[in-house]
């Protein structure tokens, strides 16, 4: 009843504020559709090399299954499934099957944030405590006792801003996958959930607990992969007056036609969810319950909408999302972002934190390739943007070549998987114009 009341109230608020995050566009690109490779300057003969590589990877047990997709100039020229969705059950993988995309959720959450930013709802350099007061007294970890996980902290000199949260420079940690075991222990004791849970927990209660925990470093001084996008999912709820899942559905998924992207799958689509698998004694089997539950996103309370890692999607849906960015923020006559906003999103937001001569930098949504990265070969042109997910999914998009590459797998544990780097390298060798 409490959740129902919240939904009614927030929908009323959204209606009163006239929320129109997406708008009709003067531009109208065609929706993604399939076409012959040669029609967009891609060699069919060279695509066969990728087909052969994927077949061999499955045959050699590098991974149990793969869905790979290539699109150029708004046309899908390669979209194919290999291997199994679940080896123990004998389920073959289909190209429209649904994968847990984990950290690929971050780009979608960041997009939602920037859509609200375009409406003037906040400044990127606003302190997050302006909207979530629990962050007002943030502290950097100073001392830690292993015997009882108690800690002390130093008050921050600079408040955590929305920009810090978007760029993983806030100092917030990442719980069970944090690189610092002290942070893992502190987060576990506090009961922080990073995603993939069947527990009855909301973004609000999760983030308010998180706000009381120590930071890795002074905000803005370093890059540490974090739960910042989960915090921003809660910010979207506060600013928009809508539950986060409803905001994404109403203002991103439905307008773009992303019909298979969800935090929690509807019953009729559950049979399309690919199993997370690990290799045990040379055989693929379902991954067991660890800090996350493999039955997510099918079972449980279905109340936590993790902006940092909670979404599931398909290769086609995610290609549509990336095509919107290649189109400068528009897709099929709907504008989510201005091209000027996309330009800012792709700009260097972190200075030299990754080093003065780094191959890439982090923008407001993606990792972006530098000229040095371009010149190394096999990664794309300067400006190519990319990321991936915890369960072995990867994507990239090159604005200069107007090309997208997506390779979806669903594994955890030690694997000898060479498909990620090979796929990206081999996509660019298919260009023949």
C-alpha cells in the first residue's frame, strides 16, 4: 500500500511540473533496421572473420554463448547468436535473448540525469547534499579497526557534487566489489546492497545508509569506481517526482522503442533471460548465490532500482540507445538530448586523473578514446566511447565511422575469454568504403 500511495503522489507531482524530458525533434532519423553490409560500406567477406571467431570461442569453451551485433549508419549488418543460454538445461542462445547488463546501466542512468539537467533542474556542480541532506557531513576514511570494523574519518574540504557522482570521482565506494577490503567490510556491516538482490529494499533507504559511510578520498581528487550512479538514480526520483524505473520507461525506453529493457522482467519475458554461468571441472553450470542472487531480475521483492547495475537488456535495445548518441541525441524523431549536451557528455570531465598521456578519459557517461588510444590501433577513432558490464558484456560506438559494436555474454569466474578485444579489433577491419 505504501508503494502504491507513493506512485500515485509522484505521478501527480510529475503531471503538475509538466515534465517533458524527451521532445519531438526537427530531425528524424530512421529506426535501426537490418541491411546488407555492402550498403553501408561493410565487407560481408570480412564479417565472416568475426563469425568464425565467435564460433571458435564457443567451440573452445571460452564462453558458453555469445550474441554479437554490428551496426553502421543506422543499419544492422551483423546480429547473430552462438552457443547456449543455459548449458545444463540445454537451452540454445537466441539473438533477442535478454542479458543482465550490470554496469551498462550506468550510461542509461547518466542519460536520465542529463535530460533533467537540460530542464534546468540542477547544476552539475551542485552539492548532492542540496537534494539528499544525508551527504552533508561526508568524511574521508582515516582509521579502520579490523576486529570490529569501526572507523574514523576526516571531514571533506569540498562537497560531493553531481559531476563527481557522474565521473566516479566522488570518493564513494562500491561495497562487495570495492578494491579496498576495508570498504567492503564497512559496506557489508551497514547492509548496503549494490544490485542483483531479491531483498525488499528501496533506493532511498539504501542511499541514505550509504551517505553515512566514509569516502575513499577527497571528492574530485581521484577516480574510484563507485555507487555514484545509484545515488543519482535516487536524485532522479527526487527531482522528477517519479519512481526511477518509471522515469526510465516513460522518458527513455518507450520513446526509443527499447521494449526489452527492465529492472525486473515481466513474466512473459522470463524465458528469454540468459543464465549466468561459470566453468566447473570443464563444464558450464549456473553461477551460485554470492553477494548477488542469480535469480535477479526474476524473483524477489523487485523494489531496488539500481542505477549503477540493475538493468537487463538485449543487444538490439542497447544498439538503439547507442545509436541515439551517434545521432547527436535524437532517434526516430524523438530528441532525448541536444547535440550540445552530447558534446559536453563526451568531453574530458576528469582532467589528468588517468594520466597526462592516457589512452582514454572519462566523460559524463562513457570512457572516451584519446588520439593516443586511436593510434594504438584496434580500438576505434578518437572520440570512440565504450564501457561494459560485470557479467561479461561489452560495447563501443565510433562517431567518426558511425559504427556500433556490441558483444553480450553472461559469465563469472575465471574464463579464458578473448572475444571482447578480438571483436572490437575485428569490427573495424570490416570497413570497406
